[in-house]
C-alpha cells in the first residue's frame, strides 16, 4: 500500500545527535553550530510489512530501546498557535543518559534548527527550564528502533497513546531548504511502497490530540 496524505549500523564518532540517530547516545553527543534537523513522519498501518520492506532495502534496525521525553513550550505559547520561529525544549532520558534539546521550527514543524547536549541532572535541568520561561506540555513515552539508509536516519517508534510511526530524517545546514529536503525524503519513502499514512504533526501534538479525543 503506498503512502497517503493525512494527519545499517550506528555512526560512531558522529559529532551531534539527531532524534533518529542510531543508539547508543554516549558516543554521539557533541557541540557545534546549530544545524537543521529535517524529518518526515508516517503512521504505520502494517508493522510486519514495513519491517520486511526496510530489511529488503538493507536498513538494519537496532534492538528496541526506550525513550522518556518531556516536551516544553515557552510560557504564553499554546497549541493551535504557530510554532514557526518559536523555541521549544525537550528533556529526554534513554537508559542512564539525559539529553537537553532546543528546537526552533523554520518553515514547518519538522524542519528545525536544533541544539542538543547531554546533562547530568534531569531534575535540575527541568527547574532551569522553568526559570528560563518554559512550561512542560506533553510527556512522550516510546520504544524506538533505529537504522540508516545512506545519510538518512530511520526510526520505527511505538508511541504510547499515539500508535506506531516511521520517521526518516536528515541533518542539513541551517541555510539549506528544509522543505526541499523533506520532499526528497518523502519521495524516497514513497518509492518503497510501504503501508503508511503521512503525519504532519509532532509527537507531542499527536499525543495531546489523542488525549483530547478520549
């Protein structure tokens, strides 16, 4: 079934961590100028079929691992308002590693300037975010598997309260076109003819919408 519109191994030594970067984290967190994280997301309609296609394309997925994310937004911003040029924060725990991330959407919600660093104390970073004018919004709990296809990072996520999703992601320079990179990613995923439905919202928005529908 083709994608429809609707709501390899790890790179050790990589100097930054993107959302879909292959596990483990500890070898991949670094510093440097912000770059643009560009992704496309799809709801998975048949997990077994997607796994079979990824394997046939040579995408070797990691073993599943858990991620515990807390999303933050600036005080004064609320869902329904534009996210463009608004900084959003996230605290992520994966095993014993805690990551602090700030993303600022540029042309759409999934083309963002991103900065990320490991932190030693999640609770203290939470308090720092409150002091800096952020508020917690949505908790995101998921089981993730990751892999690579060339320079494309691939994630297969089971998201509590939202379902199973496939993400494809690239890291590009800040001055490059995020929308052009997304079109390239979408064309690649669509060419694989997997049972997927395109999703245009981030996980926090998807989980929030699911909670409101209950």
